[in-house]
């Protein structure tokens, strides 16, 4: 049996066991709320009202999902809108930021300092909500357009700086010069040389873009009035508000009759499951790139 080697960065088997147990407990604490949400979404409303949220409900029920299924046409349409926005937005956003970051990472680019400053200044200052809304609606005419859910998120200054640093640290200048001597153009150089070497960082930023577009409801609330173009998050936000209105309705409404057939608590959890299910499926494929991509981009500036 091979003996364990001990060096400056090695830890003892006991310390390794303790760290494993501690990290396992932390992971368990993090995952338990997700499991609770899923369990409660399959619980009966009366059981939740009487006994509260529980990992072992007294009554199992699909009433919450039946309630959402009654909105299936709006739900499927909102899903389709969100899928389109997420796929197209992630691709365009990742391309836009990676091209910009690659340009300012090149030492032979004459205006790299100006464009780097142009990015950094947007982190510290912004025009505010009202000018942004006027530009989006009056100048760019993004209201009630799918581009209104994509265009404002195409660039993120912090992610551009992460990609720039990653390109500097992971792509040797000699390799770029060799590719240029062989006749490679800038696009060929980027896709054939730079992108494969920065795959971890690109996958990490791509995942963050996907999460941003999938979870966004703010742009829809500001720019989308057409119900046919309502994204998933905004639709569920409106359903949640409608449930809150019924729960807090004044006494002149038939509140008892309405709430007796309304799975108010469990449907909220079902909405969470509907939202997070696709992300839970996608995330494991990007997980191995996540930490590596961020740490590579943070070695030096």
C-alpha cells in the first residue's frame, strides 16, 4: 500500500476526515431547503395549514400542480419565451463579452486602456432607472419585444474583467504570435486558439449568463405588457401576487369559499419547483468548470 506523502500543502488523515465531515454537513444544510420545497409542493394544503411545513407530510397531494396545469397554455408559452431568451441571450452575451475581453487583453491593441477604463467606469457609475427606461423604450423601442429581455444584459463589466484576466493568464503571447505567423486571422485565432484554452472561464461565465436570463423577471415587468411575450418568472410573479391578493382580500369577498379550493401555500412551492427544475438539470454539466474558471481569472490582473 502506497504511503501518504506529507508536504507543505498536505494534511493529516484526521484533518482530512474532519474537513470532509464539516463540508458534508454544510452541503446537507444547503440542500435540505430545496428538498423541503419539493416535498411541500406535493403535500396537501390542509396538511400544511394544520401541521406546517414538514419533510414527512401527513397528506400527499398533486393539487398544487393541478392548479398550475390549469394555466398550462400561459405556462407553456412563458416557458417557451424564457427558453428562447435564455438560449439566444446566453450565446450573444457570451460572444459579446468574450470578444470585448479578448480585445482589451491584447497588449498590441492600441486603445486597450481606453476601452478598459470605459468598462471599469460603468461599475462605479450608472445613469439610473429613469434614463435607462427612456432609452430602452423611446430610443431603442424595446417595449413588448423579446430583444427587450436580452439586450440590456448583453454586457456585464465585472464578467468582462474576469474574462480579460483569464485570457491574459491562460493564453501565452508566443502562441498568439505563432498563430498569426501561420496566417490565422483574429476570428480564427480566437475560436481555434484562445477559446479552447479559456474553456473553463467561458463555461463559467456562460452558466452565470444562463442563470441571469432564466431567473430574470425585472426586465419583463418594466418592458413587457403583451401577455403573449410574458416570460416564465414574470408569469409566476403575477400568479403569486394574485394569490396574495386573495389571501389579503377584504371581508366583502367570499374569501372562505375561494381559499377552500386554493392551495395557496403548496402552489408557491410548486412554482419554485417549476422554475428551478431546468437549472438543477443543467448545473451539474457546468459545475466542474465553475470554481476553476473563476480562480483562473483571479490569479493576477
